[in-house]
C-alpha cells in the first residue's frame, strides 16, 4: 500500500480550500467566506476567476495574499454591445418589470438561456444588460489557503471538489 501524497503547495489538480474576501474599488465587500465553509475548488480547472487562480500557484497552507484582478482576467470588460432593447411585449403582461431585476432569456438563434439584468424600463421597450454584473470591475481579493489535498479520481472526472455543500 502506498502512502497518499499530501500536497504542500497549490498546484494543478489539488483541492484547495480558501477563505476569502472580495472588495470592489470603492471598498465595498461584495463576497466573503466569513461565517461559511471555506471555498473548495480544484486548481487549474478554471473554477475560480482566472486572475486569482494564477496568483495562488505555489502558496502553502496558512499563506495569505492580497490579489488585484483586472477586469479582463476577472468578469470581462463592460461591453455596450451587450445592451439590448427589446419590445415590452416580449415579457408576460402581468410580469413586474423593474430596473435591476435578473431575467433569463432564450436566445432565438441558438436556443441558449442567457442571464440579463433589466437596465431600463420604458413604455414600449425594455433595455436588457447581458454583461456579467461584475463586468468592468477590478476585483480586490484577500485570500488565505486553509487546506490542501489531492483530488480524488471522481473529483477530477467531475471537474469539481466534493467538499462542503456540493451534493453527491
Ligand atoms: Zn461531482
């Protein structure tokens, strides 16, 4: 029987658990693991923001780091082309339409479901914003690596960690 190798640093195919806080440029905390289980993910699978994942390589358990992620390595640049004006009657007449509301639209040509936010409501038309809500934002992470372990073969097949509230 061979002893299981315990990873000592963040590298590909390692299940990494991190505590983190995410702030925007204005200092507002918009996401945090505080009061929750640490976030567990498999390094190298693109499960977390690209610009953050890259900075975590080589970190050890207990290490902390402040990482600044530019929009192009976070949720993308804000793109005006992704604003779309649609007729008011594309929505059910009894649907309450208000700015900021998240709606799911089916793309007519591809059949794909797309998430959008209502940007503006007018009498005849509704402007939808298909940008990610964090598009164009520089992201400021404070992260701490709290544990490292090898991914199981199941986890590698599925492409995600089975820690925490992932249900199977
Ligand atoms: Zn799974």
